[in-house]
C-alpha cells in the first residue's frame, strides 16, 4: 500500500449501458491510498502491479529485467511502481482509463457510430469500429473530410466481414453528414434534421 500525501480523484469515463442503451457517468473515485497487488508470472517473465479501484495493470519488471531481478522485494516493486507513475499520480492513473465515444459525443466518429446504430448495426467485440471512431474524434472533422476514402475503406471492410451490402455513395453521404454535424456541434451552431 502507498499512502498518498493528499487525496486524488479519478473520473471514470462515461459509457453506454448495453442493456438500457443509456449513457452512464460513473461516480468519481477518491483515493487516499493505493492498495496494490503485485502479480508475479514466471512463465511470462513479468511482475505487474494491480491498483484497486482503477483499471491499472502496470508492468514493473519484464523479460531480461525480470531475470536480473530474481527474487524481487516489495520495496523494489514499490520503487518501480512509483517511477512508472511519476510525479503526477492522479494524471498517470486517469490516463489508464480506456477512452470512450461518450467522452466526445460531438466528435465525427461518435456521430457516425450513432447513425450506424440507428440502422441496427452495432459494434462488436471483434470489430475495429470503436478504434476507428475514436481516431475520427481525435483527428477531427477536417481530417475526416480529407481522409474520406480511408474512412469508407474501414466501413467497406467491416460490412464485408459482416456479410452486409455497402454502397459507397450512401457511406460517403453518411460520413459527410457526421462531419457536418460535428462541425456545427463543436462550433455551438444549431443542428437541423438535415445535418
């Protein structure tokens, strides 16, 4: 356990509950100390720190370093963990939460995902839809417009994997609509039904 000098607050990102289809915003997590489990996996040559109430799995010793450490001590593991977390523990732990589309509902990827979902097509655990939608959000509407062919190829590939028809003209219209809507929402302009 590591006692913190002052409490830190972590804000788990919002997500959509699949059973209710509603966005859930989790309560903040306030930590006064870090409760840590150290997991030694010899066949993988790794020691990992798992911090309670966080998504953190932090590799401390791996590969050759694992071999050199031999019988590591808790003090060595704690020192390695502190080094990995750095001076801003709160920022380091917050950064370990997976990003969600709900964090940027006005992003072109989030909007396109919502449009596709209204057609009855949802992301699956094996598709790269979420990753591509997050990339669209991160890079923004201008990048999406400049890279329309890349986005269409993502949609085309995913439709093919699922055995669904894909019409480039329709896909392009949907992507352009998501881009236009994102621009308006990000600029706080009114959005109509045609956007």
